[in-house]
C-alpha cells in the first residue's frame, strides 16, 4: 500500500492548480489567499514526506509532525477570523492557548518530536478544529450569510474540514491503539478525497462577492 503515499502529492497539486485557476474569486480575501498558500505548503510537505519516507526510506516523522502543528493552528485561526461573536471568539482563543501549552508539554516531556508521531496532539488538535468549525457554522445560521451559503468558499472549506475530522478522529484512535494499518490508510484516503472534493467544489461554485 506504499503507493498510496504518491497519491497525496498528486491530490494537492490538483487542488493548487484549481485554486490558482479560480484565484480571481478569492483575491480580495486575505484568509482565502492564506488558504491557497497553505495548500501549496501541504503539497511541499507531501513531496518531502514521499521522498524521505518512500524513496530514501528514512524517518519522516518530523516532516508530518510539523505539518500537523501548522495545520491545527492554521485552521483554528482561519475559522476564528470568520467569527464575530465575542464570547465565541474568546472560547476559540482559549482553545488555541490550551492547544499551544499542551503541545509544548508533550514535545518537552512525553514525545520525541523528531522520531515519534504526536498521536495525542493529532487527536486533540482535530477535536479543537471541529469545535472551531461548528462555532463558525453556528454563527452562519444566525446571520444573513445563510442565504448565500453555497456561494462562499469559507463554507466549503468548513464543510470539508469538518467531514474529514469527524471521520479521522475515530479512525486514528483505533489505528493507533488497536492497529489496522491498511484499513486506516484507505479510510484516510477516502476522507482526504471527500475534503478535497469540498474544496474543489468551493473554488468552482463560490462567487467573488461572497468570498
């Protein structure tokens, strides 16, 4: 199943190309441009991960651990930027601080950042991202933006990220503590396709005025 690792660079390349082709729709949004940069960063990580893990056969934990941390912080700040309600903003800011402190403690005392996957960090980070997305969706339901929901790139990003993490957390927990490597890779592949499908749909159907 090692050939699955080659799939992810291809997937992110497709995402980046479609994003660039629809750049005019997001050019007025700082955070959507950051999202496109994040896709480019993810592509770079997947290329490095593939080269070191599959071609050179060396430890690539530090590559994916770095991506995991950047990804968690990125998405929490990304959805925080779309939330206007002060109590909800304070809650997400508190979650970001808690996650930051937990990460420092974990890499300082419990997990070798260079040679081990940050298992607990992945689970907690994904859970906090889910909370951030749900907060964003709740605010959407309370605003006029609900009328043009499907024409907003933010909505499609939120939907993709939420669907991915809802499936990822139980799959990751079971894979780590019960061990079913091949099934986990297939489930993760399906979840990534689902998330990418939401992103691609957003790039295609969203409108500039709602981004």
